[in-house]
């Protein structure tokens, strides 16, 4: 069964460093998403991506964040200068269709735990 | 904006007990509603969904009915097992989006613990 994969599973970094979190969405999916979950809190939407551009972003997704689809299979989230409060589990998701279509189900990866020291 | 409220956990039950996890939402029109489950150390898995009023989603013995009049989507299971221990998230997507790729709005999650 196809699945979303994410690497690394755990990333530790120093405050102020740049990190890139990687995701491989399901191959025939066209819509891609990043979410984060701070420990003990709810899952929060960060950004969605379609047709090589950002479709929607939340207020959390400020200038420190960027997303890219560098090739036909990877989808990355970059945090330019990490802060302590960026420590969280980051989930990638993908869907075949738009949110208003019958193929709207979002499939989630296992997550990358980011720890900023 | 849209929001989802679900009962706080942890919820501790004995095996074979009846389960209800409450979920209510605030959104414009008729959003699509979902329950996701997160097992320890794993990502989010879609458990069930409903896309219009009075729809009942069901999977693995769990079910939830989309109640527009009470803006609710409560999760139920008649007889829980130890393997159902997990965190359950209620979520929604809007009825209409100009962009098409809208993110899910999640509740805070309910940690369910089933004791043998």
C-alpha cells in the first residue's frame, strides 16, 4: 500500500541553525501539506502546496519557513533560523484531490520530531 | 474561523466497555468531518469520515454521525479493545475553498486508554 514517508525521524539542531525536513508524498497525489504538533498540543496546519506553489498558509508559517518540491518526488519544509519554540513533531501529508473533491483524504507520514536546543 | 472542540483526556475504560468521544465544531456551511487516530510512535491515520449532514462514517467498529443541527460528530464504539488505545483527533475541512488545498482543522485530541 502506498504511503507517505518522512526523513529524518528525529532531528536535533542548535537554535539559529537551518533545518530541512523531507517528505516523499504518495506518487499520484497532487496536493501536499505540512502540519506541526507541539508536544501535548493539537495538530496545527502550516501550509498547503499545489501546482508548484503555496495554496494556503497559516499565521504560523512566517518568513522563517519555506517549502519546495525540488524534484518529482520530494517535498521539503525549510526552517531558516530555528527557535526553541519550533521544537515539535512535523507531519507531511498528501492528497489526490482538492478539499472539495471526493478524493480529498489526506494521508499522513509518520512525522519528524524536531528538537531545537 | 473554523474550530473543533473535543473532550479532554485521558479517557480510561475497561475492555469491552462502550466508548463515546464527543466532538463539536464551528464552521461555515457544511464542512467535511473526520476522525483520525494516532497510535503510539506513529503518524495520523484516517479512521472515518462524513461529508454531508446525517452521513454516518464507520470503520473497525467505530462510527460517527454528522449532526448538522447540533454541529457534532461524536465517535462511538460498542466494545473497545486494548488495541484501541491511542489518541483520537476530530478534524474538519471547509465546504468550499477557493484554493482547493485547505488544511485540516484539528481538535486537541483525546487520549484513550483501554485496560484489560
